[in-house]
C-alpha cells in the first residue's frame, strides 16, 4: 500500500471531525423535526404495562417506550401540576420562573387555611367542606395570578425558541398561564378568561376526552403550509373526574380491589388509547419518521382505595409517588431506543434536549441535553422543590416552599421548611395536602425504595453534603 502518510492522517482527522453526532447528521441533512409533547396528568410512575403493572394495559405507550430512549428514573421538578408544567415549557425551576403553586392568594382551600390559622386540630375533612370554589374564578384570584404571569412571561418559553426556527405551535389540554396566545402558541384551545371559568385549561381540557380533531386539523394545516409543528398535548387524563368509557370500567372492575381503583386504572388505559390515536395519525400522514415525541407526566399519583382521590405520599408529596415519572424521547433513525433504568433525568431537561435538535444552546438553562451521554453519566444529583397549592404571597412566591429535595442514584434527602411544616403529620388525612414531617429525612433508595426508614441520624455526613448541594442549587429570584 503506497500512501502519503501526512495526507492519510489529514483525511482521518477530517472524517472524524465531520462525523458529529447522529442527531446533527440527521437534522443538517433534512427538515427540522416536528415535535409533540405528550404530558399525562396525575399518573403513577409504575402504572404502565412496560413498567410491569399487573393489571393496567397501555399497549400504545408500551410501544412508544420500546421505540424511545426511555428513562424509568425520571423526575418532575415539583409534584404539583402548575409549577411542573411551567418548568416543562421554560426549562427552569419554580424558584426561577415564579409559578410555585396553582392559585394565587389565599383560597381557603386545603392546607392554606391551616397555614393562616396555625394548624388547628379540627379535622381536615371538616376544613375541606369550607373551601371556596367561587374564589377560583374570582377577580381577586385572577388579579393576583396576573402578577405571577407578568413575571413568568419575562422568561423565554420553548414556543419562543421554536418560533425563531419557523415552527408553528399548538396548545391543548392543561395550561395554567392564561390563554394559548399568552403562551406564545400560534393556535390553541385554552382561553384563560376567568369570567368563563378559565383557570387551568378550560376548553383545552376537552382534548383526548372528546377526541383529537383539533390537533389533527392543526397538523394537517401545517403540512399544507409546509412548516414544522410543535404540539402541546396535555390531556386531562387520567386526572379526575375518573369517568372512563363503560367498556374500560367493566374490564377493570373484574380485577381491581374496588370501584375507585378500577376507575383510575381505566382512565390510564383511556389515556393510552388517545396516544394510539395520535400515533396512528402520524403514521397515516407519513409524519412518524420526522417527528420527535417527548413523553412525561406532570406529577405522580397513588389512587386511594377509600375515596376517589389521591392517597398519601403521592401527588403534592416529595416522596417517589409524587415526583417520579418515566421520560421518553423518540425520533426514528436519530435516537437509539433503549430502556434506561439507572440514569437520573428530570423534566428540567426537556427544553435543553429539544433545543439540541435545533442546534440551539442557552447557557442560562439549568438542565442538560440528555442525549449527551457524557453529561448524563456525569450527573450526580437531581433537585426537586415542593410548594403549597396556593401562592399566598405573589410578591414572594417561594415563601410557600414546603420541601427542598436532593437525590442521587442511592440517597434521597428531604429538607422541610419548618415555618410551614411545623410538626409530624402522622394523621393520614393531613398527609393528603403535602404536609408530612418537619424532620430532615434521608432515605436509601437502593435498599428502601418505599422510603420507610429515615437514616438521617445514622448518616450525618451524607445529610451535610447533600444539604450543601441543595443550598448551592436553590437560589430564589424573588
């Protein structure tokens, strides 16, 4: 073989440098991928077929998981839908974007009454009867929430980034921050007018439960106009009201311990059916190969067997049942499918990961591009913040912080705000509202995934190190 050695080396260097990542090769040579966010609402992290639930059947989501980079140790930034969804659209934590709760001001709902009055011994059940639904659609609530929105919209949203890249965006389902126009979407369903019961999705909450035609029509129009699309599909599923189709309810009544559980299980499959309808539409329109699908849940849920609501240590709680969720990314030919059961991923990572596909970087975002294996493997700790349902002080929304949480592959530390969590709430009724313990709690997730044994006193050095990490991370903007 007669080769000019310096030339040979130069060619090798050129080939190596020009290869890049599979993502950059694909996107530089073709059209920008369409993007769909599928955001389930109030669903437990294990309530899927692919997560080995013994009864719930989710064949379409199972198939999506099989075709995706699927991370079973995914987490939300907050176990409450408002701040969690706000993190998904901004790529920032609640202490940064400012939507720390679902409502502004004191609605006298749930534990906000306890905070104001110092946690009376009156039964929570009796307190719940006094809550004011009218407040939720009042001018008072909305005037205060407008102050939260004004600060929130100073942040750049995913829709802002996509607009500069020529995308057309559509909002459907859960949306707390006014109308789709305010969210910088090009079209949508949520009007956000409190005088027409606009609060957390209004007309948008029909999506999925009443079919997917608004999404299908939007997608079809973008194809006629030859522009890439972004769809925010955040259906009110399996969220209450748990009123599934009769055939699904009958199916699960045969295997569930009671009707409350059967209804919830049926709602999970109803969500799955809508995901199947969405995937079928993409296939019929030959869009499947160039559409990035992102799947996650806004917060966790454990169905109570006693009543049709969530059980303790799930929604609104810092425990795994409240904060854990599978996270998936699918883009055929670009993202290698795998079931990853060890890497730590957060919904704070969704925006920077999507931006990578558009060759956009924003150093102000705290998350990582999880397609970058090196960064993913280097990650040691995830952070979570838990807040009360109501933002009692809109000038300082982080004031209603309940817990700061840090976790790694082995340890999980929960640090309470003792100004609000003023005692151990051993009564299961009080647990529903997110108030658990005013003691620092450390759990070994490898040996104790159910978070039953508090090891904080046994491992003070781990508590000290993870507490230091939390204080470096949590830097309120208000």
